[in-house]
């Protein structure tokens, strides 16, 4: 499933959710990131509830890898 969201500052995030691996690929400002595997509850919450501000905060953590 793919979708797009904006943070309150206007930063755009394009998201792709991998159901089988429970990871999220995030595109923002020309960069590509991939989350570490999430537990089922966190993955479901990220798909359903997370806003652009949540994704912006997520990218301030170390729970992802930069994909080239």
C-alpha cells in the first residue's frame, strides 16, 4: 500500500508499506529510507494513525536505514 502525507511544516512523505516484512519505505526530499521491522501492533498503528508529523519525528530516531 502506498500513500503520501504532509507534516505541519509542509514536508512531504511518500510511504510504501511492506505487509509481509512489516517495514515502511519512506521517500522525502529526494532521499529514501527503510524502517527496521516493526511489531504487528506498531506496524498497524503506523499504517492507520501516523501523520506527517509522526513520520518527521520517526526520521529523527535511529530506527531506519538510508537506502541508496
